[in-house]
């Protein structure tokens, strides 16, 4: 079965491939597997069929190596979404870790681990409230490391 993508569907696919690649490999100590790079190069190469090649377009073909790279239009579309995702992830992870730390500090690790899901969820929600209010008001301004 062969499926033909519209230009709009292909642009969506490019966004997903680029965002997925950035999400998986930007902060990894390991380089992407060759299969991942090959798949990305294959998808990016199809941009020629849709007229999406060029510096200010979706995909750039590097003249000396022949590699296909994200173009300005793709980066300008996806990078703000990734920035928002990282921002939200930062606050979510910070909140989760602080709440977990506080519950363990207050009740002990064994007690927290033995809690039923509903009870733990309720206690976490109560603990979260103070942090959500603080972060919304002051961001990280009042966060300090004690030694």
C-alpha cells in the first residue's frame, strides 16, 4: 500500500522528525544511532519532492557533504515549541522533586512508599500548592541552596 502525503502533511512529518531528534539527542552523551541518522536523512531528503529545500525553507542541503539539515523555516516553527516544552518540563520536574523531598522529609520514605495512591496524590497536591503559588509569583528568585 502506498500513501502519498500532501505538502502540509509532509511539513508536519518534518516537524515531528526534527522535534523527536532534538528531544532525544540534544542532551544525550551518546551520538544518535546510525539508523536514526539514516532515517532522518531519508525523511529530510524527501523535502526536495515538495519544494522545501533552501536556507530559508524547511530543509537545507549542505553543498559540500550533501547532508540534509533543518532549514530556517523548520527551526523557526519547531524551536519555540521545544523551548516551551523544556520550560514546562523544568517547572514540572522541579515541583515533583521538591514535593517528593518534602513528603519524605516529613513522613519518612517507608511511609510515603506504603501510602495508597489516592492518599499520596492528596498529600502531594496539598504540598504542591505552596510551590505553585511561589513559582507563579517569583519564579526561581527565592530558591537558595543551603549548605
